[in-house]
C-alpha cells in the first residue's frame, strides 16, 4: 500500500482519504505518512483539519510521523504547519510536541540539523517550554527535548532538573537519562550529585534515585559509587533496598558499563558487608538477558519502588536491544502512583510534603517517548473513575508503523546493477489499566502489548538479456501481558507479579 501511494497523484490520495471507511481511515493516514511523497503529504495537508478532526485520527497522524524511520523536511514542515497557530485539544497538542522532538532528533541524526525547518522545530519546543503556564505543559516539552536528544539542549534540561518542582525535575532527569554516555559530561554529573545529595534544596525521592542512576550508568567514578552506597542508608528502607539492588544487578550484568568499578569497590569489606546489603525493604530491581548472540543482546529490566507504608510508588518494565555499543529501547513502560499513603491514613515522612493523589503512565517505544497518560488526578477524580469505571483499559498507542525503509542500488563487478529494497512494518496495540479498589484495599495494574512484525526483502537484477528477482517475506506476532496485584489490607503487603508471553508464530 505504501509503495502504491508513492506513485500516486495528490488527487488520488485525497480521494482515498475522503472515501475510506471510518475503520480503515487511520490505516490510510499511516500509510500516507509512511510514503512521504510530496503528493501524499500535500493530500494529508488538505485533508487533516486540526480544529475539527477527531483527536484519535490527529494523534494517529502525529505518531506515524514520530515513528518514521527516515523523516523528510517536508514531513516536519507539515507537522509544524498543522500545529502552528492552531488551538488543538490538549492531548493533540501534547502528542504534537513529543512528535516534533522525535522528528527534529531523527533529521539531526541524518546530519540535517542546519535545515530551516529543523531550527524552527527546536525553537518551537524551547519557546513552548519557556512559555508553559501549567506544569504538565512544561513536562511535555521536556520529554520532547528527550526525544530530540540534541546536546545543545543539555544546559536547559539541567536548569529545569535542579530548579523545578518534582514533576519537572523528574521529566528533565528522564530526558537526560536517554543521552549517550559521551554526552553525560562532568557538568551533568556535578548537577546529578547536587540533586542526589540535596546540596541546594530537598528533592522527591524518585528524583534523587534517578539522579543516582545517571551517575551509576555513565562511566562512574569510584568515589561516586562509594558516596551513593554510603548515602543509601539515610534514604529510608525502601529507597535503600532499591538502590543496593541496582548496584548488585550491575555486578551480574556483563554488559553494564560500571561492572568493573563495582567489582573493585566490592572488595572493600567496609562497603560490602551484611550491615549494608541486608535491607529488609520489598522494593526490587532486576535485569537480565532475554537473547544473547555475538551481535545482539536483548534485555528485560523490572524496577519496583515501594513507599515505606508498602504502596507501589513506581514500576518500570523495560525491553532493550544492545548492539555494537548502540542501545534501542524497544519498549519501556512506567506506571506511577503517588499520594496513596495519605488517602489510607499512612503518615508522610517528616520533611516531605504530601503529594497530590495521582496515578499515571508514560511509555517509550523504539526510542520515541509517547504522551504521558494520567489515569486519575486528585481524590474527586479517583472517586469518579471508581464509581463510573467501565473496566476498559486505556489505549496508549495503536497503529501501524513503518520501521524500516531501505532502497539501495549495488554495482556488481560484472558491470550490472542490483537493486535492493527492504521494508519493515510493525502493527502495535498497547493498552494499560490501573484499578484501585478502596473497599478491598487492592491496587491492580496491567499493561498489555500486542505486536506483529512484517519484513519484506527484494533483490532485483535487471539487464537486457537477463531478469531475476529474489524475494523474502517474514512475519511474526507476539503478545506480552504484565500484571501487578497489591493487597494492602494486611501487613506485610501482599504482592503478585505476572509476566505472560503468548506463543510467537513465526513465518
């Protein structure tokens, strides 16, 4: 369908968009974005109206653009044009902002940073950050900078990480964590030390732990590791248990950049002793390989951070691919719940302000940060969701993405030419749900991921006296479900974790 659209005229694409049945329309929009031909983009420009269209269709267009493997300046121009001066719904505005960051970053990685459209895209994100009136708006722009991964924006991220309120600090640190180790300079490390050790002001515990992780994951100095381990004892039982498990899991992982330094430090009995590593918290951090070959390592990581009262504060499930010093976050889902302890009469630790009741989720797929989703915010919103809940999960992302798009002409020694085409498409459907049962005192979270991958390879040799074609098609489908159930009606808190992977048909 993408190949057909690449040879179609504008009026034909526009007719397709106008006449497509409602259930097929998102697919046609995704294919038109993937085609990226001038007529297809012009047809999309005429068809999409950001002041009228249903938000779901506009988000389909923006996410298709964000996941584009090799976006063109015309695609970026179209996104900028559609967002400029319009007043779309808040969720469309936020999706557009994170998509803008992804497009800018991918064009820069194609060495097209000097394009007028790219410079305008960067300025649009930075201007939106400066002019943000609401906390959530600022968070979205910081996550967009995390998608762009431009080294020149690091000072801006550091400023917001150190000076902002908790949500903004967390978003800025999350963006910094996505940069390659070569960009985590001594200036970044100094700022992370100030946050972790609270040199300038007090920070929320999850922000301090995230700062510590940046220090531990990017060529850490032995003194940093020692200071973090020494300071862990003052963080409280759960945060200390979480941090110490992070250190232990890095010792087990052959690919971890800090493994050698950690091993050297663990030879010191003043650090590596029962008093330090016998914390009784239920928080945990686990990482391990799923597949390991000479060229590729796929890993699964699960972090669970609990509060002292036994409530789940944050869970992170991460599937990553590592190959030749490059890292791809295939899927990372973070679920956060805060303020639960005050609702059920738990005491907030002295010196910490009681956070607002909230549960939400953020996700990164194929190194693209998606718009965060809030399940409920505030007690009244929670009550409304509990009483009026349909039981239906919230859709995070659903659609078809062109992940690979490669075309190459290879001159052969015989003087003939071979043409190679490779395309890879992914059908993705991710949904999540958080269910709080006040009466049963239970918290359930579930993340359901369904995906199908199709790869089409074709090599063609065309000469006056000979024509030959080699074609290969590969398809795979998979479904992964990750569920957590917490029952806090008794002490200790009962917890059940379940990771289910259905049989993978591979053709």
